[in-house]
């Protein structure tokens, strides 16, 4: 059997990213792994409902933003609070694309990663 464990984003400013993910999506740290020498820190964020985690990797010596290539990928979230989150994300100024025909939108995190927000459909 094979199952998902986590997904990784490398981040330039860990404190800023942690604040973004908690405010925008309610994700909170569920475990951390700091390097003994302080050269990196891994923080795993959970949603409190599933076992899936988003790993944020911070590298102490990294000073340049990450090259995300053409950005032709994203991480998707489904929510039963779609309208509420849309209002929050509009207030935060992080909505980067809306597809009203499909009933979805995307937000962009501080490092340029795109996150799709999907309504829970019955």
C-alpha cells in the first residue's frame, strides 16, 4: 500500500509563511524538525481533520526567492466555508485568479505558490 504523507513548499520567511497559512487556511504546526546546527527548519502544517500535512522548509542561508518555474502546479483545498474564505482572502489581497464559471479561485502565498480553493459540493 502507498499513501500520501506530505507535500513540501520551500519558504524564504518562515514566520511570515506560518502567519499566512494560519490566517488564510487555518493550518497550524503539528510537528517540527529543526537542524541541530540551525541550518534548516521543517514545519509540518495540519488542518486538524486529515492526516495530510504541508511541509514548509526554511533554509537559514537562503536569501533569494525560489524560482517556481512556470508555476504550472498548485495545491488544492476544499472547504464548506467557501464564501467566508473568499471574503477573507479578498481582504488579505491574496486572490490571484478567479474562475467563476468553474466556481473556484486561487490564492498566492508569500513565496508565490498558488493554492486552489474549492467549495464542498454534495
